[in-house]
């Protein structure tokens, strides 16, 4: 099993969600996040004074899936979240040793 | 037909005047609570919201207690006459006597400020109306001091400053004192309130010292919607501020309200356009517009019912332009660059109040009759108007305005220095420690503006924090 973590632009969240449900992903976890990459921060002006806001608002999406689904999931995220400009985000994949469904105590891929 | 004697108020009381005066006073009170509380709460960092709002509420309360015990009679009661009639010391202050008896509250209002025609409401009405003006003044200079002032110091500064600075300035300009007798005028407090608050802000901030550099670097506002609510209450509350100062629900009250609003609208637009075309970033900003609003409100205050509509437009235009340049350029020059006036009170209140006070001597239209009923042609008893250079071609009024401004600046600077130095001595300092300052509200009050929600539900009913919390 794999865990796909993606950090994307906030306004792309719904498109990513639709793309993932269309390929049969049955659950995802979403967190509001802040960070910086190549896009960098931005300036805001209050009462004539400039303040640097170093971290940009992002959405962090986590999806657990089977090994076979990984490429499909990544394609769905990329096609839905891509705008082509800097700051579109990143996605990465990590191995998952074990998954448990709390309600039934099922283990392994059935718990996904 | 009912006999006249059945009317449940004395013959000198006019219910329309009394009603308007109480409504106007309430509008001015709303400018402090919640107006300034949420305006400041929105402008400070999140960690300072509770401390700032609490200082606003306590300042208002402290001033009212002082006002009842001695403030009102010190500022507006009969003059003490320390010197020969007509001299400065003769018209300096009133008496340290409380306003506490039934007769004192319910009798007809009398004030040295108005010897032309009698007031048509009771002393309680006048005392409350004058109180809300006194109360907002320390709350205005509080804006310069937030983010490091010790809470206990604030509790001492307010009563001392009201007594030593506000009551003296009010007696001299409004209570029939020396400058009032000489002919200087201040319609609703451009000098007594705003210029004085601006000077106290600057001097006070200089004595306390700057906020931590980390707090200055991160001084972005916590909530612009709260700023919008506070600013809106200030603007419309000013209808009572200036509309209440003819002391009659007559034609001049209406003129003062209309002039106040048009000067303010012009102030908003002037600052906005300056930001859009002359600032480095060339961006229209909401907080810039609010600064322009304050400039218009403050600058029209000394002249609201004495200028005509054209004059009011010029007041807003001139004041917002001058303060915009001061805000952006004067602030870089010593001593302004060296004093951490957190909210820029010295500009939007001090300089705007000074400009407005001087403009009375230029733009006041003698056709605007304060106590009259028929404008230019009213020459009856109680007719009062002010003539500026533009209409009279005389600099007399401007000179009187200039002298009064010098007094306000000088006395406020001296009085504020005395009060702050004394409190610093009494408490061993005016600042919270740097450790406390880095935490803010939680360290000082064990409260915060947005308490973090506790996830989940408690496991046991009795609180483990304190046995009384059942």
C-alpha cells in the first residue's frame, strides 16, 4: 500500500476531489497548510507599511491506495491541480506498512 | 384641556433639546464602546486584542467616576478666579466639587461656555454629554501606547491625565475660561480632544519607549472587518459628536451633521486617491481610506457648524492631504521617526485637529449662525457665529486659533510628561517585561480573543483547576 501526499493550490481542491472519486478513490484527508517553494511569499501593505508574508496558503491532500492505483492517483492529481504556473505544488508517495479500519479492526488492503 | 402645570418637567426644559442632547451623547459614547474597542482590536496583533479592548472599557469607566467626583465641575463649573477678572488665572479652572446631589443633577444646566441663551435641559444631560467627550480623549491617545503599556499604569494615567490636562484645557476653551473669553473657538473638540490626544500620544509614547522590535516588525492588523465596524461607528457616531455641540436641536445641529459627513467623505476619497497615485505601491487600501475618514472627521470637528458646505469640502480636502504627507514623509524625520506611536495618533488626530482648528480662522462663514433660527438674517438674542479670513479679510480669528493651539500643545506636553513620569515612579516602570510582551493577552489577563477550542469532551465533571468550578 502507498500513501500519496499532495500539496496543491487551495482553489484546485474540488477539481482534485472529483478527479480522485472518478477513478474510484473512496477517501481522502485534507489539511490547510502553509509553505513556500519556488513561488516564494508575497507582500501585504497595512497603513502604508509593507509586511512580508513568507508562507503561502496551500491544501495538503493525503490519499492511501493500493500499489496498483498509485500511478492513476498521481495522474488524477496532476491533471486536476495543474495550472502551469509556479506554485502548483508537489506530490510524493511513501510506503505504508499497515492500514487498520477502526470500526471493524480489518487489516491490510481491505481496510482502505 | 390639560393645565400647563401637569407637564412632568420644569418650564425651562425643552423635551426636543433634552432628547437630542441625550441621543447625541449616547452616539458619542458608542464611538468609545464598542467603536474604539473594536477598531483598535482590529488594528492590533491578535495577541493584544483583549488587553487593548479592556483598556478602552476601563478608561471609559475611570473617566466617568472622576467626572462625577470632580471632573465636571473642574471643567465646566463656576470658575475659581485665582487672579483678577479677565486675567489668565481668573479663567483657569473651576472647583474640585462632586456632582452628586439631586438638585445638582436635575437643575437647569448652566455653563460658562454659554452665556448667550440658557440651556433647555438639566445638568445631568450636560454632564453626561461632556463626559463622553472627556472619556474618548484618553482612549484616543491609548492608540499610541498599546502593545507595551503596563495595565496598572493605565489605571493611574487616566484619572490623573483627565484631571491635570483635559479638565484644564476644557475649562479654558469651553468652560468660559481665558481662551474662550479671548475669542478662540473649538466647535466640538478639534483642540481640546484631538490636538490634545495627538500631543499626549506622542509625548506618552516617547516616555514609555517603543514596542519590542519583533512586535513592530509584525504589527499587521488582526481583523479588518472589525476595523470596518469600529470605523463605521466612529463616522456615524460623529453625528452626535458635532451635531450635539450647538446644544440646541436646531438648524445649526443639522448643518454640523451634514458638514461633518461631507468633510469625512472628501477625506476618505482624498486619502484613497493619494494612495492610488502618489504612494510607492500605487494601491488603494482600506486602512488608508480609514485614515482619510479620521482626518475628515477630526478636522471638521472644530468648525462643523461654523463653515458652510463648500468650507466643509475644503476642510476634508486640505486636512487629508496634509496628514497624508505627514504620515508618509514627516514620519521619517526626527523626532517623529524616533517615537513609536503605534497607531499614528499624532497624525490622524494631532495634525488633523491642528489643521482643522486653524482652518476655522480662514473658512468660518459668519452666515452660519450657531444659536439662530433663520441663518444669515437672524440677529436676535443668542445669535452667534464665527468669521474667518475668507469672509472678513481679517486674521484676527486665525490669530486667536493659533494662540489657543500653542497653549493646547504646550500644556498637554507638560501635563502628560508630569503624569507619565509620576506613574513611572510610582509603579517602577510603565512597561510590561519583554517576556510578558512576547505573549501578550494570555500572560497579562489569562484570556485571549479567540480561545483555542478544546478537542473532545471532558472525562470528569468537577473541574480539576479550581474547586469552585463545579
